[in-house]
C-alpha cells in the first residue's frame, strides 16, 4: 500500500482528483485506482469523498447520471481552467526551484 | 460478511443525512468491496466528523467547545486541583456569572441571526443550547455526587488543596462564603445539626439543577445578540451618510 506524502502538491486530494478526471469521467473507485497509479498515493474513501464533496460545491467537477451505485464525475469547464492554472503555477515554481538547485 | 456490512452501515450513519443521501450509496459500495482496516475506519470517521462540523449550527459548535472546556476543567479539578483563587478554576466554577460567558452567548445569538436572518427566538434558543451543553459536565457531577460516587471538598481562601493521591475521586469546590448547613452527628437522638461553616459542600440536587436554572437568562442574552444582529442588518441596508445628510441640510442653511 502506497504511503500518502505529508507535504507537497501530491498530498492535495483535490488536485489529485482534478488531475485524474482530466483524462475523462470516472467514478470514485476508478479515481482512487488512477491516483494510486499516477501519483503513488492511496486516498482513503473518507478523504476521497470529502474532497469530491468540496469540488462539487465549488462546481469544479459535476456528477453524471448513472443507473448503478457508482456515479461518475466529470471535470467542468471551470474545473479545467482551475486545474490548468494550478498546474502552470506549480510548473513555474518547480522550474525556478530546479534551476536554483542546479550547480552554477 | 454480515459484520462487515453492519460496520459499513454504522459508519455511514455518522454522516449528516443530506450528505448520506447524496454520496452514501457510492461510499457504501466502495467500503463493501475492501477490508475495513483501522486506517480506513479512522479515515471515514474523520471525514464524517468533518461533514458534521460543516453543517453544524454555530450554537452546536460553540456548545460542544464549551462542553469540552468544562469537562477538561472538571477532570483537572479532580486530578490536580489548583490553589484557591486560581483564575482558570474560579472562571470555570463561576462560568455562568462571568462577563466572558455573557459575551459568548450574545455573540452566538448575533452569529445565529446573521446566518439565518430568523426570529429573535432562534437566537435565544441557540444560547440556551450552548448553556445546556456547557452544563452537562456539572449535571453529571451532581448525579455522581447524588449516587455517592463523587466526593466534594470545600476549599476556602486559606486552605491548601489536597492531591489526587490524598482525596481520590473528589471534586474541589472553591468557596469563601460562610453559610448554614446541616451535618450528620453521632448523637442518636439528633441525627442532623445546623452549623455555620465555610466547609458546607453544595447539595447534589442543587449542582444537578443549577445549569438548568441558568437557561432563561441564557435565552435573554442570546435574544439580545439576535437584536444586535437585526440592528446590524438594518444599518447595512441603509447607508449612513445618505440617510443623515438630507435631515441635517435644513439646519445647516
């Protein structure tokens, strides 16, 4: 079982869920598995659904209609913009940090 | 398998009803297909508590915080009583009469009114709820005293507090007033004798009922907070400058 990092962007469940949904609609269980694959982070079911609730309230993701128990979620236009901005900010910070770490 | 299902249902019950209606089936499905480890149970408990706190009324939050503060003070009083005059212990004992507590009730009444824009009654009831929750440890102490489980030591200004090792499961009551009370005596013909003393412990029934006797006053303080909220709401809607300038203009001319 992968351990959840204590700090850093990879510990933010909301960002992880948005990144997971960037590839298309998924239900809770699929989001969890995807995050485990691409980030090496296992989100607990409680943490996952707390983050999903917050994202739905912020209108960054939206639930889709389903017949079964598992309901898929998809990224909204607002969520897509928000994720792009957040990832670009992170890339800028990472680039500066890595440049400064490089020996002169 | 039956235990697993029962545990999942019990965990789901911890979430607020509205949340459960929206996300309950999904979370149930997820919890049913994996083993319930301590980590997962802890994660779900934390999430349920968070969801409860998000939808809780201000009065519930403040009341629960007060309950914890009172319970903490109660436990510390038994384990390590502070000397007479210690600020924290005196404040906890005389909480209902303190200005800080009154301000808290008024503040919660105000908060409730600003949140719901309801009647003053709602703000009053919010303050009553806080007082009731904060009074639970005291009512519990009264019941324990009544059952003879909890002893009481009365500590005057010049007395030294005893340690837990010396007094055991006993509450230290800080009192400097000389009052009349009845004590049991060994004389068979007279079983109770009236004395004037500083060491009269409070009556269990009095301790049990004292938080309830404060509820009407709490209602009034909460309603006052609501009234303040109503006044703030009105002054927000009416800009101060534009409402006063036309009235002052005739005098200026």
